[in-house]
C-alpha cells in the first residue's frame, strides 16, 4: 500500500467508468479546454483528430475542445482557430468526433 492509499487518497477512482443519465464515460478524467490554433482557415484536419483521439486512447473520458469560432465578424481575427460553422469545418469536426468515439471517449466544443 502506498502513502496516498494509507491516507485514503487513492486515485484509482479517476480511472473507473462514470455514468450520469445517458452520458457514459470510460473514466472520470476530463480534459480541460486549451487553445491550440492548429486548424488552418478554421478547418480541423487529420492532425487535430489524431490529437484528440490520442487523449481518448489514453484514458480521458470526456474532452472539452479548444475554443471554437462562431459565424460572426467579431468572433476572431485568428485564422488558425477551428470554426464551428461551415461545411468544411463541420466535416472536420465530424471526423474528430468519430475518432474520439472510436477510441472510447466523449467530446464537445
């Protein structure tokens, strides 16, 4: 038994599945949003899908993505932030979601 377990602070619970209503997670680990800026012209590509998939493959149960840009002129001046509108961007996000789900994770912007 390690020192944390002796004090009653085991982290084992983090790696256990979690369910709430219709949401079922592979673990209780949630990845917080982080700005990345790897989506040229607002379109998340294969590298973005691979980035989030890797997190799900390594036990992250729920991923909150980086900030996404809405369809409004004042939303951003950065062209590398992913958009959440337009056919190309939405197709990119669909692939991100598919890969995360295939790896057992859940994701939302």
